[in-house]
C-alpha cells in the first residue's frame, strides 16, 4: 500500500472559534478486542501464524506478544530454526512500535541462534537467515546506523542470489538504496536501482514482476527520480518513477488486475510530486493527472486503498480550491473510516482526515489568526484577505458545519485506538495533533499539556521526527500565551530543542518519502526562522554588550544551520560537513553580512573584524529591523531582477537603492570605521537571485565604493585551503556551436583563447568537450582551475542543476541536445583527483550558466555547484550573459588573477569595473551577474 499524503504546511485563521470542551476523556471507543487467553494456549506454530496475521493487520503490539510466546514454545522444543524465525518477526514488530532496544536484542538473538542451527545448507535455513539479515538492516537503519544496515542488506542479497529467490533479491536491493541514500551515496543507489530494473526486465509477465516494478517506482519517487528527461525535455529511456509505474500498470492489466488500484494510487502520488516547481500550465496538467489516478483508485476493492485514494483526492481538491467537490467527498470518507478495522494505517488516516477537516474549518473562519502546520498555505493578499478564502465567497460549504468538537473527538478516538494497540509512535502523533487542535482554538493550557504528553512519548521511543514537530508546537504555544516575558525563554528553549532534533534528523529529512509530500519550506524552514525571530526581537541593535553578543551569535548560528539544512534538502543527502570558521583568522579585512527574511520584517546581522589586535572574536551587530513582510521582500527582489535583466532601461535604480538601504545603509558607518575591504554575504531566500554588486546608493554602485564582494553559504561551509596561484594551470572547456535547442556561443572560442594567453591551459572545445574527456583531463592534468564555458542551469533541486557537455557520438539523432551533467555527477567528475593529488581544484568557473526562470530558490543551485565541486571558490553567473561581454570580463579576470597578488574577489571587481567604464557595457546586465562563491582570497 502506498502511504497517505500528509501536507506539512502552515495556515492561519482569524475568527474566534467556540471553545472545545475537554472531550478527550469521553471519546468513543472503537477498537479491536484484545487477544484472548485461548489464543495464547495454541502450539508455537499456530501462535506464530496468529502473530503473522496480527502483524499484517498492523496490530504490532499484540503480534509482538504472540511472537515472543512462539519463540518460547520453539525454544522448549529445541527448534532453533523456528525460534530464530519467531524472534525475527518479534524484532520487526518491536521496531514498528518504536521499541528499538528490544528489537535490536530480538534480532541479535535470532542471528545467534542461526549460527548454531542444524541443516545450515538447507533452503529453509538460508531463507530464514536472509530474512534475519533483512530485518537487522531495518532495525539498524531505524537506529541511525546506515552503513551497518547496508552491510546487512548486502548479506541478505547474497543469500537470496544463492537461493535463486528473485523476489527476495529485489526486495533486499531496494532496501540497500535506502541506506545508500542516507549515506549520501547517490550514484551507487542509482546503480543498484538499475540492477533491480535489469533483474525485473528478465522476469516474465507475472505478479512478481508487477509488484517489483511497483516497489521500484515507489523507491524512485522516494529518491526524487520522478522522470528522466534530456535537455530538450524529451523523455528518454532511463529510470524514472513515472515510467516504471506506467510499465507496472500495463503489466498488471494483463496478469495482476487486483494490484491496479495500488499502482494508480502511486501514479497519482508521482504525478503530484512532478507538479512541484513546474510552470502553471505544466503544474495544472500534472495535478489533473494525479486527480484522475486518485479517482480511479477509489474504485479499489480494498477498503484501505479506497480510503487512501479518497484522502489524497480530498487534499488535492482542497489545494486546487475545488470546494464543491470537497464538500461532496468528505462525508464519504467519514463513512469509510467508521467501517474499516482498526490498525496503524487507519489510525493515521483518521488523524489526516481530521487535519483536512481542520483546514476546511479554518477557511470558513478567516477573522482570527491561528497556526496549523498541516494546512495548505493561506497567504495574505494585497487587500488583506486570504488567498484560500477568496474563492469561498460564492460557495456555501456544508463542510463548514463540522464542529471543532467533532474534529477533536475524531483525533481523541485515534489516541485511544493507538493506546489499545500499544502503538506508542501513533499515540505520540495523535496526542500532538490533538494539542495542535487546541492551539487552533487558543485553549493554551490544554494545548500545552497534550503537546508535552506527546513529547514525552516521542522522546521515550527516540522518535525525533515526531518530537521536533511537538517541540516546535510547544514553542508556538508558549510564545502565544499571555505574559510573553515569562514564557519567552521557555519558548526559545522549545524552539532550540526542535532545531537540535532537526540537526539529528539530517539524513532522515532528506530521504523522506516524496509521496508524503514533505515540504521543507513549510515543515522545517519556519522552525529556524521563528527561533531567529524570537532571539532577535529583544536584542538591541548597534549594541556590543556581552549578553547581546551571545544572543546574536546564537541567531547567526541558527541561520547558518538553516543554510546547511537547505542545501541538504537541495541534494537530498546530508553530504556536507559543517565546521565553524573564525573569520578573523582567514581575513581581518572582511565583514560578513547576514540578511534574514522573517515573516514580518527583514533583519541584518553583520560580523565585523575586531579593532583590538588581541581580540580574535568578531564583533556582531544588528541593524535596525526593516518593517517589511516576507511577501514584500520577495516581490521587491523579483522586480529588481526583472529590471536588471532588461538592458534597455534604468528603471532598476530606485529599486536597487531601496535594497541597498535595507542591507547596507545602516551598517555603512561601521564598515568604514572597521576599514572593511571585503564584503561577504550569506544571502537568504530570494536575495540569492540578485547580484549585490549592482546595489546602488543613489550615486554609485556598491563595487564602486571600493568593496570586493563574495558570497558564501555560511562560514560553517567555507573551504580554507590555500595554494600558490602564480600562473595557475587551467582546464578550459567550452561549446561554441548550437546544441539541440541551445544557441551557439561563438565568443567562447575568443574567451578560451584569451585565457590561454594568460595561463597555461589544456583546452577541450566542442566535440572534444565530452563528459569522459573532461574526467580524463581532470585526472591527468593537475590544474587548480577548471573553466567551463557552456550552457547550464542553476535550480532549486540537484536534478535540474546542470551543465551541458558535447553530445555522445553514439547518439544518431541530431536534434538531441548534449549530455547533461547534473551537480552530483559533476561533483564526482571534479573530485576524482582529490584522493590521489594534493592540489584539489582552487577555482571553478561556470561562465555561461543561468538561474532557472521563475524558480524562487534557484540560487541554491549556485551554492550547490560551489560546495559539491570540491573547489575552494566558484565563479558563476546569475543570468544568461552577453557573449562578447563575457569574453571581455573573463579575459580581464584572468589577467588580474594570474598576474597580480590580488585576491579573486579583487580580480573580479576590477574586471567588472572595466566593463562598467565602457559605454557599451555600462548597464548592470553586462557586468553584474558574475558572482564569486566560497573563499574570496
């Protein structure tokens, strides 16, 4: 079964809701009857089978009791093999209910028994041994031991291969991809998936093949491989969730029709995931596809599949604001929920349905603000109304008549069901959701008590992924209550624990299943920003007291952690090592500027070099807060970028000055007093899409004021290697001709020739510039500089962040574009040399790339290239630059870089000033988009 879609988003209500009575004690009990004694008196084999039945119905706690008893019965009979099997199932059950220490002991005991079991070469023995290794992998991964889990699953795969058990081999290899992704070994995970696909291709049309393709398609979605496209957008024959699931559906129609609804449900989830980040037309089409698949899946015979499909359908209809269809659907879901048996899936379904009704309830009560991390985003429009409420004006919803009390009783029933099943994880989730409901109605005492109960349970079973949500919720509740001064420190403590949990969850967050539609921007990012807002709201600006320094340092560290979390989310792997760097130890002439976009204001923290020579600690100051909303900041930045790329107008100047006043004006006296020469920006959100060099004070640009400018994702991620730069050897590669739909870059040849005049270079031009040739040249030619003059794109995800190399000579179709090398592949290419040579890449230049059009978070792609390349510094472009201007600015940059003692940032500034002085290239369109990321020295 595919998982339910859960939306981790934020919404707000504004009308006072009726107070909810304390209905939790009187919730309706609707649970499975407990296991009776006559069942427990059965023989071990019968007990084992009964336990397996309960496990399949997700009654894990009662199943565990029976597996424990069965293991004891087999032990009394000296049947070590079946005792090991029972302990294997016991471990799985204990893991499911969050009892990891007990699960670890059970699977360890199972494997120990298998070492002494007889008939060690029998099929049954090897089959149970393979199951045990598989289970140990599951427990190890749940415990955070990804490398050990990978080893266990490799053992299981080897045994299944020996047995000729294709189903077992496919399952254990799919398990391996979970561990590989958690370890950041994306390419190995892809290779394993290809092996699984090759194994499935050899299978005849059968239920095994259909099921294997379904599992493979879901795994590909988990890894973000939704569909594979070439540079022109044409689908090609590579692995992608959509293609694999479509193949599974086609086969199921022939040989396994009962699985069709489950495949349709998965196809709906993939289609919905594909809609994210698309332009409006493509998004509309993908959402229409998802809705069509969900509608088909609602015809399933399985009550659970029908329920999941309708819940997903309802949430999608709500997101599309199709209120009349929502109105007709939710009573059907209510009836189905009342009819299905109680297990973990139906408990979560009940909770998710209650969350949907909460969102529906909120939309009809827009007069009062409230926080709900599970509802579709409800943005405030220019006229003060709410975006999701706008379309409700002509729609009368009977759904609006659902009472808060009824929603609360539904969640309370889920709490009781989880208690009856002894499913502590589900109980923690349900209790916290109930606390959130009280938060909606501003019943703070009850909300706080329930949230604290949920936290105690979640922390007791080590469920950090749940605990962080309830720490966040507790922080919101404490912050919202009266006497904020008394609660402020407690709220900060709760938020801090939430952030600390998120740091522990790095691998889990990036590997979370896409079909639950986990949203980093709405389920993680706000935790960091709200904590920073709390830390700063009582910090005086322009004050350097010890207490204020500590507060600002904490806020800065939280923002650095957010930058790291954003990049983890970008790569879908926790692959970056964060080590704090003291800026004074690198550059005593540098100031680091942290603009922070909060919901209701823009904050700026600046780290200044300390004037006292015996003080290494930087001085942190806070500018006067700018009272602009996040929406206004993003709109202003979007307008500035649009006008900067329109080279025929100077309308950008007033907006550029506005942003200058936001970021620089208030701190400029301090920059001058501390004799700052280098400005290093740790940019936030939309600010990454505009060049700081083009900020204007009304008289001149920022670079004309004598400042060298660089960007860094954060001082925790700053590479600090040093090298001898005299006449650095350079690999210069580029494409001049048109490739597919990409236009030719005729000035690239001039650009590379100019580089050759300044530094010793190895050139790869046009057909010489293939992926294989680049890799070989990097290995053989010890060059600290790699210059790539080719088309490319920076986007908000790693798959769409790429450069273009020459097309493979084996491709006969002349309309196909060249090979895309995405950021993860480029990382592997560029770092092939690092293990064998000390001189890793000092500078990577990407001179013809651009940020993806309409992608608000595309600036992450530049930081992604900079960090994964392994280069100390990266020079890239924010938009498609003029071909001739690029040749000029790159020629001057290399002249300065190779023949002077100036830093890279100074070399770039001088090259930009050269173009700025030319009447033909005075507009920022020509010289401003070049940004230096990483170490600026």
